[in-house]
C-alpha cells in the first residue's frame, strides 16, 4: 500500500513538471510572456518552384496554343489520322474548302484518341439556307467522352425547348444566355470538361462530370455538374455506368453542319 502511494506521488510530480515545461515560453522574455511568432515577410508566401510551364498562345484568339493537339485543321489527311466513324472505320464526312461537313446518314464521327479532362476549342456553322425548325434546324452536337452532349443547333430565331437549344447540356442544363450568331456564320465553343470519378459503386458518380462552355466568347455553362449520360428519352441518373477515358464525338443529326479549327488540350 505504501509502495503504491509512493508511485502515485512520483507520477503526480512528473505530471506537474511536464505541465510546467509545456507552458514555459520557448523564447526567453519577461516572466509569464508568451513567445511571439516571427514577423511575416512577403517572401514567406512566395512559391518559386517548380516554375510554371511556358505555353505559346495562338497567334490570334481561337488559334491553337503550342501544347494543343490539333484534331482538324482543314485537311483531309488530319481528318483521317484523328477521326473515325462509330465502328472504327474511315469517316464518310467530307472536307470541302477546308470545312468538315456532316453527311446525312453516315453516322457520328469520333476521335481515335481518348481523353479524360480537357479544354476543347471547336468552330461550327449551321447551313445558311434555313430549312426545318426546332430541333430539325442545324442540329449536331459535341459529345464529351461520347456520353455527354453539348448541343449544336441553329438557335437564331428558332424556338425549341430551352434545355435543348444551342449550348445546352442536352436535356440537363439550358444555356445561361442565347449567344447564337446567324445561320451560315461561324461560331465557337470553348469547352472545359472534367471527367467523372467513380468509387466502388459502378452506377453512381463519386464526383460527377463538370462542364463549362463559352459560346462565341460568352459564358453559357458555368461549371455545371451533370446528372448522367445524355438521353433523348429517360432519366440520366439511371444510365450511369462506370467508364474511363473517351472520345470526342460529333453527332450526325441529318443536317449538313460544318466544322473547322478543332483542337484540344489535355488537362
Ligand atoms: Mg444534337
């Protein structure tokens, strides 16, 4: 019993000494004065390494920077090198005067390369001769990873459902504004895409796909989170399936929409 009492006293003494050490100022100063942190200088929050990589911007706005992969530059040779049809055969879309034109009934075309996160620049033009209305006028689309459509449509004086007009994430997000040019005029999309991430569950996103779109330089989709793959009929959430990198796909919706100056930067 006496031994136990002695051990208890020793432990108490150690505890008191440790507590005193913990509260003792690290720097000598006036008794009871707490240590003062070193005064901040501007250099303390400057990060120098590694140096940010240099990219040569395009000569004109919209032209590819030095680290871009050029997917279409007006030449048939590059079309055949970078693109194929949905079955992996040479595409039947045609190159005319440096423009890539969708041929009705030939099906979509997709890049042979597969991408995860990227910045895409693409220029497109709906026919100057206006035929059809609503979804039947100048319809095509840019599918991100073959699954998520940024709608291409002649939306100049052409009403349709708001989440299906030009610049919509089809049937999920209407564009913030309608920045369409007239039919027959070249238009641009600059698309920033973050692919979804999946956990163990293969039928729901760990983080969803996210998309930002500028239409003719105007922000129309601001980092929106997608609900699932693009569907014409149905609920996107029910169609989620785990996937990896995917192609960029251009839709054949039966209208001779033209494309030019397509480039991508992997992120
Ligand atoms: Mg479409």
